[in-house]
């Protein structure tokens, strides 16, 4: 791979666009896939044409990559070629007007309300670690945070008396999100026993593991998978609770703009996917219960 081009683009994305480290890692992975594809076609990144990129997107789909990951790869590719034009390395953008076929797009999965209740009831709250996990799950469902935002929470980010928290989302954009009384109550209970996890030490991080260190994304991912199995829901991910949060809000009458703000989406079109979920569910309910459906 032409490391200088990729490194320059990633540095540009970090400095000029303010993208997070996790996003930059994902971008690098996407570009590595593109570079391998180009080499297999006997080409370099600078020589790829629109047809090549179309075949690359199709290749990702045929390899079993999820639609969300394909869409992100397309964003990465577009960003790269826009940067190369700005840098004067190419004159024409081969990624212009390339779209992910609508037939590939799938609606995000979400949990039913009763499944969420079973999941939230899974931790053993008689233990400190179980109480911590209960608080994490409650906050995740109450706020729709990304898992990276959840594990990055600091004590100073909470305002339990006012009922909200502050988080830094993508692009280091700060937003305030209401928590809900259940999440507030369980978090207060966790905070009373949190010192036991610290063992006399101090930490600005809200969620601490059994060794007194901040919980990682990977550790919480494994934790929620375990609770999903315990609740007999099957394999779940932290993002599934985010989808459930948004879907349940819209189902109960929340307006799209408010949900967009709580999720931290920069573009409302990203949030609109959840209206498709609720519309699809309404159709299913209609077919199931209407006598002449």
C-alpha cells in the first residue's frame, strides 16, 4: 500500500475532520481492503476507476460484509479520493455518484420491550460487579449511547440530580442526554459501592473493573453477550440496545429531531432509518390483527 498517501489522508482526517481514533482505525482497515483489491486487479489506489470501485463495493457484499460496514467503507473511499483531489494527486474523483444499492440495505435489528426487561434483569445486583453491570445496561438503554461513549464516561459527566449526562460523540462533539429515573436510581446504588472496586485508589472513570481499572469496550462487549445468553435472547451487542432505544422512543411518539439529538447523529437521514423500522412493525401488526388484512 502507498503508506505515504494513506498516512497523509488519515492524518488529514484526524486533524482537519476531528475524527476519533476508533474511526481512524476503521478507515485504515477499509483502505487495506481497497489496496488488496486494487493489487489483485493489477492496479494502484491512484489508478482505480469508477468501475473498479463499483466492483470493490460488490466484492465486499459478496464476501459477507454487513451493510453498515459496506456503507462505512464507501464513506472512507469517498473521503480518500476527495482528499487526493484536494492534494492535487488526481484530477477526477472515481468515487463520485457511487451508491450502495438499496437492495443491500437492511433495517437495524432491535429488542422487544419484554426482551429488554429480561436483559436488564440479568445482572446479579447483590454483587458490586453485578450492580455495575446493571447500571451500565440501564444507562445504555436509557440514553442510546455508543459503547465507546459508555465506557468513556467520567464521574464528572453525570448530573444525577438534574437527570442527564454529558458525552463526547463522534468528532468530539459534546451532547447532553437525559437518563431516566430507573438508570439514575441504579447508578446511584452502584456509586455507593464503587469504592470497593477501587480498593482505596481513586479514578475519574465512572465504570471500573474488578481490578480497579476502567472497563474496556471489549470487556463490556463480552459482558453483554453473556447477559444476552442468560436472558435467553441470543447473541446481542451493545449497539442493539442503541437501536432499541431509538425504535422504542419513536414507537411511543418521540419526534425524529429529538431522537437525532440524543443519538448524536450529525445528519437526520441517519436517524430516519428507525422510522422505517416502526413503519415495518406497524405493517406486521396490521397484518396480524386486522380481520381483512
